[in-house]
């Protein structure tokens, strides 16, 4: 097999003098941080290496290997996370002619940003709601069918699967419905890069026939932060996607990131079965062990649920315990040095990945057990499904309209000029152009709880239309 990109970096750079960027000149003696961060191998596209914008050599080979692994027509390496693939993918499929796109309300901010860039107005596919924890279910066929009927001229459907909590949509059915209505589909599978290469995990998004699928390698697989893939179903989609990726991606891609993507794909191709087996064993151990928890639980969708679940997400259910997700996460960090991925009022999310071990899980579970021993049972009211505020104008229009900052109290009844959300997960509960209801402000409280965040970042204030 051809040498990996990492091997090219490790072997081919030693005798060469870099009279080009980056300015550290691969001199990792300059400062400890450069050595620790791998500056000795940090190059962008120089002679003998390939060009991400028009790959013909090692990058093209590596992308072909990725496409073969996932069963895609063509795959592209992303150095700007799934975000780059989602922005480019939306523009590739919907163009700039405006109109409407059907999305999930709990879509990631990058989906909303992609729509705004293309002057697309979001319309929402109905979704169910898990009322004990407060989690959106993925859309079902009936919901998508109704949405397609109500929005007959829609330009694009964007689905998110897996969701942040690991719920899986029936993608083949949903994609089939959209395609029969003549509408292209992008799947934000940022959380599902590990689904597909191994049959013991649930099926991935690529075989669903979606036009574009976007995967963050860095979220669950052994690859550096920011690394991701975008897969295209046909050559014409691939060409449009490539054009748009060249708009949204840097012209100086980091070869550390590119080598990491290549390394990850090769690792899955060479040692995938062993690594997946190890991960599944670790997860099986967690499920067994978690039976010892008395009040905290590992959440699963109800028996008979139509939704699949990605076993790698550990949703720690606090709905029957005398603790909330935020306090649980604080205690795990303070008492055991454990950082969780995300918190919500009724749950906390521990993400596992291929790099986890039985030891890392033992540490998590011991800490959970220690907290659990100090809890008691508590009955909590069901959480009402969030309602979608009325919109006075589409986000792309609100984002370009004159605005001002007001205090949280003064924002009631005004029209939002920014996204309001918690990050993570980065799914907005108010979108620019929407009416700011009193209930939203109650949820935000003083703005400090549950990692509430804004896109126009003024502490204690909200941007509203003038
Ligand atoms: C559902 C979803 N889509 C897209 C993204 C963006 O991914 P990235 O951080 O790789 O740009 C995220 C990030 O958390 C996400 O949760």
C-alpha cells in the first residue's frame, strides 16, 4: 500500500529547508509548545505533497480510501470540522436562489448558518419529544411527509442523525420520501463517523442514499480535532460540493490534520474489527455495571421505540434522582476530574469514543456510583415540548437588519437579531427573526445557567431588531 501521509511527513521533510510558511519553520527548539504540538511535521501544501483544492496524489488516494470505507461515490477531507462540510453542502445542494429548506428545529448552528448564507428560510419537520429528559426525537416518515406537503417548493431537506444524544432516524425511509418528492437531502451525521465501517454498530448515513453526508471524525474516532469528512452520492453532487468546499475551507490546510484523517481511515481499514470489538466490550461492561446505580440511570429509548440508538453515547438520566444534569457534571469534574460532553436540566452526556478503555469507564462509573450513593429518589414533572416562536422574518433577513442590544428583561416581546442557545449542543431555541417570548427568558434566567450562549456575545444582553 502507498505510504501514509504521516510517513511522508516523517520521512520526506528531514533534508528540506523550509523557505515558506509557517513561520515556525519546523524549528521546534524555539519553544516547548512547538515541540509538544508537533511543529516539526507541520506543513501546508508544498512541493511533493498534494493540493487539497485539486488533489492528484497522496490526498486523492487517501480520499478514495475514505470513500471505499464508507461506500460513498466520493469523499472529501475537511479541516474545518463538519461545519465546513455543512456550509458547503447546503450551498452545493440548494444554490443561492433562496426559497425554503426543511430542517429539524434541533439542528446545529452550522445548519442555520448554511441556510442563512443561501438566503434559505427554515421550515421545521415535526418531531416528537421525550418529556422526562427533554430530548427531541428524530423526525419520522409522517412528519416529513406532512412537511413536504405543506412546503411543496422546498429546495432541500437537512436531517441530523445521530442526534447529540445518539438517537438515530430511519434515514433510508426519510431520504426515500424526500427523493420521491424531488428534493435533495443532506445528512448532518457529525456524531456518526463511527457508524458504517463496522457492522456491529448501527448502520451509518451513507447507505441511506442521502446526496451529501457529513461526518466529524474527531467526535468519536481517533483523529485530531477539526477533522471531518463530506461524502457525495453522485459525481455531479461531488463536483458542486468540491467547488463549495474550496469557498469555505482554508487555502493553507494543515498537513497534521490531513495526516490525521488519513491515519484514522487507514486504522479503521486495517484494525477496525479489533478496535470496534474492544469498544463494544467496554460499552457492554458499562451497561452491566450501570445496573448498580440506584437513582441515576443510563437512558435508553422506550421498548418498541421506532428510533435506533448509537450505543456509544452514555446519556445519564437524572429524571428520577435528586440532582440535575448541571450539578452532576459539576460534581464529576470537582470530585473526580471528569469532563462531560454536555449537560441539560435532566441529563448529562458522557461521550465515549474509540480511544476509551475499560479503565476510563471504570473511573467514570466509580465516580457516578459515588454521587449516586448520596442521592435520593425524586419525582419530577414532565418537561413540556419547546414551542417554536412565531417568526416575523427569515433569519437571513433578521441578521442583516438594524439591531440594538437590550437587557434580558427588555427583550420580552422584541424580535431576536441573534441565535440564543446552549453550546453544546448548539441547537438554538430562538432564531433571528423570531419573537422573544417570556417563557424563553424564564428559561435563560440570569443567562449564566446551563452554558446559555449567544451569537452576538454581549454578556447579560440580547441583540434585538430595532
Ligand atoms: C449535530 C452537529 N452538527 C455539526 C456540528 C459541527 O461539527 P464540527 O465541530 O466538527 O464543526 C456539531 C458540533 O458539535 C454537531 O453537534
